[in-house]
C-alpha cells in the first residue's frame, strides 16, 4: 500500500512540488502567526497583581499666574489647598468607594520613571532598577495590589502610609531578586542622604497587558502636592461607573486655580493605549484565516482534478473489492503525506529564521511555546487539508464502477 502510494505521488510530481512549496510557505507564516497570537493571548489573560475594574482617573490641571483666568490666593491658601475640597466632594459622592492621588501610578501608559536602589555599604554592589510609581496609600487600595507573601491591599497601604517602599519582581535575568532588598534600608539614584525602607514585595504593575515586567517597580509615597503632573484616581462601587459620571457637576471638579477637565475610566484608557496591539491581533488573525482558506481551496481544487483523472482507476479498485473507506483513506493519505514531507522543511525554515533573528522574541516568549506553536500550526494544516480532501473523496466514493468502465 505504501509503495503504491509513493509510486502514485511520484507520477504526479509536478503538482506535488507546487503543493509542497505552498505548504512550506504557508506553514512557516502560519507558525509565526500562531506564535504571536498565542503569546499575546497568554500575556493578555495572565493573572495580574492589580485590578482596574471600576477605576476612574482625571488629570489634575492648574491655572498659572500669567493666565487671565488666574484667581489670586490669600496668604493661607494656594495650589495645595485647592485639591482638598475637590477630594472631599468626591468622597461624599454616593457612588465612590475611595479617592487617591498618584503620579505614574496607573498601568496603560508607557512612561518609565527609572530609579535605581542600592543598599548602603553593600559590598556585593546590588543594583535594582524599577519604574517608580508614586501614589498615596488610598491608591494602593484602589488598585488592590497583592503582596507576594499574601499581604492584602490594606496591609500594603499601611506600609506605604509609613513611608516605606514596595518593590516587585521582574524578568530581567541581570536584576537581583527583590527578596534581597526586603526589610533593608536603601537609597535611590545615588542619593545616600535619603534612606528608605523596603517594606514588602508586590506583584508588578505592567505598562500594558501585552508587555511583561522586564524591569521592576517601586511604589513610593511622596508629598503629592509637590508633583505637578498628578492624577486623581477614584474607585467607584461595582457597576456604578456611568451613574458616577452622570452625578458629577462642573463645580465638583474645580476649585480656585485647580481643575480636572475630564474623568475617564481606566478601561477607556486601556483600549486607547492598546489600540496598536488590538489592530495587530485582528490583522494577524485575518491573515491566518486567509492562508487556511487558501490551503483548503488549493487542496480542494487539486484533489478534485485528480479524482476526475482517476475515475477509471477508482472504478477498478472498487470492482476488485475496495470499500468506500479504502478510497477515502487513499486520497486522504496523499494529502497528509504531502504535509508530512513538508514538515521537516517547515521546521528547518523556522529554525533558520530564529537563528538569523528575523523572528524577534520581543514579547519574552517561553522556548516551549515556540515548539507548541509549530505543533498547533501543523495541526491546523492537517485539519484544513483533511477538509479540502474530504469533498473530492466523497465524490470518489460515489463513483459507479459499471458506468465508469462501460467505455473502457
């Protein structure tokens, strides 16, 4: 049986070579598409160490003295006191759970306030770099940060309230473990005049759902009034976001020379921040579907033609006792034999691409996923080839030997 199949495949070598070339190209491209989509899905749906559901944010803006709209302060008031009545009104809102302030505190922006911490007198010269996220203790609770040792958001907020620093793990192989800094005194960016205490290790806040924690994170509390680019961060009661927005009045979000022009949900910011990735996912999925359809139509047309050419041969086989199942398996095995012949070529091309760095592992894909994506791509090809062969094979099974051989 195998020898006959091989002989038959050799007799149609011209069309088979073209189909092998098609499988090689489509297989490699489909592997890349599968790898990218799988990696991004793994990043998107991985468990996060924070929760932005029902969280809203507004940028804090100020009117300066050179503006005609500027209102003069008396000796007891200034920009610092402007925020207090705004926060008080928000906290009295029936739909609000918590209000806090932060600077670079939220995910879904690509800011990176790189800061390096060191331990005074450390002979090992450990250097840990992290994205500095400044927030009040309320924001720790709003984001529901999680400690790696089971600390609750409330416990972490109490640590930040004391002026201590939270630190996170990262995947940078050159970065020391954050556990080596836990409970130690450190200074930041070479300024040994200001000593801080590392109070806990927490799960990191990614800059987007599709970016791993390449670097670490430092959560700190500083005087929020000294940060000119602040955000007011609000957690509303579950499902009350729309009512919260509708309940806001112009006077609630402004006082003297400080105002918040717009309050947006973090979900809206998330969609805007990740628009490029969302578009890329859609394009890759569309391209993958197109390639699968092309393979389906290619095998469908090729085997439909072969079936027409082999009508007498199929009729003779049926006369000699071949069942419909035998006919189907013969045609199906030809398609899968082509895929089996193309598989080593696809693997070789994929390895060459990886070694030449044409395929850049920018998403931090695990090595096992490279091979798993290949297996998935080949499984898709096998499924589509089987579907493409099935229709011609079904027609072949319905051939009437008497009618097919009457003119022979």
